[in-house]
C-alpha cells in the first residue's frame, strides 16, 4: 500500500498570504487528488493532478486560487493563495493504487 | 453534485456497547462504496471497499453491509472500545469515473467512553 507524507500538518496564516502544502508518495502513482473539508462539511474534491499536464479543477475551484504542481509521479503541491478566513479547512491529498485510495495526514489550516 | 448522507452526525457510547451508522448514496451509476476511519492528525484508514449488492464484509469487530438497489450501507462495531473513537467516513465512487474521485459523506464522529 502507498504511504503519503503530507506537510505541514497544521498552520495558522494571516489573511492575504499564501500557503503551499506538499505531498510525497513512496511509490509512483498516476493521479493525485486534493480535497478540502470545511468545518462541518464533507471532504470535497478540489482538483485532480496528473503528471505532465495541468490539473483538472472541480466546479467552484479555480487555478488562480488553488494552483497545483505535479512535477513527477511521486510528488504534488497545492497552494492556497490570497487566503481569507473562509479558507480555514483541512486539506487532504490522496492517490489511488490497486483499486484503493490512500491519503496524507491532512493539513489543518487556520486563517486569521 | 452527488449527495452522500451519513447518520448520525455524532455518537457517544459506553465501552462494550455495540453501535451502527448509516451511509446513504445515489443508487444509480453505482461503482463502489468505501468506508474509512479517520483519527485527528492521521491519514484516513481504509476499512472496506464494497462493490456488490448484498456484500457483507468484516474486519475484527467491525463489519459492513451494502444495498446498492436502495442506496445504503451500514457499518457495525461490536463491543466498542475507546480506541474505536474516530470519525467514520463513507465515500461513493461513480461508475466510469476515476478511482480516486470520491464523493464523501460528512462522517459520523464516534466517541467511546471507558
């Protein structure tokens, strides 16, 4: 099974700043996924990241706000740009391997 | 947007009690139903991947059933222990979509008191 290391695990950020979250997978995976869980809400997919192409964003999420990089088959980053308190959430990366989905430990972001 | 509902939202039980939660999902275009256990600051841990109507799966004291025709799944915990305290998530996978593209419920937060 794949192991995904995600960091930072938590951060408190000032509004207007940006935070980059990193996920490192211990094996090569074709697709990686970025989810967000706002307080009291379900995990919601932000975008799907393929190596060598632009990420595919879900309705309601845009590249300018959540730029994603996928430089190789084991690594991806998500940036939360120009943060506001509404961006306070848990952000979670995942990858699928052999019919199972694996997740990072999550990043708990608080914007003040 | 696909609606996946979980109930109850939270549950408090005594050690030794048995408990169960519900996940309801759209019955059309079903491919799979995943159950995860998520503890704070840890990765969600996969419990079950269920694909067939009538599926029943078991892992120790935890078991799950699946009814794809009516669109629900039950997760059961027998003899709850304090270490079972966590949020239990279900996630629905649509037929024809990418494996990792999951639609999650809000979860059931279980607290087991010693």
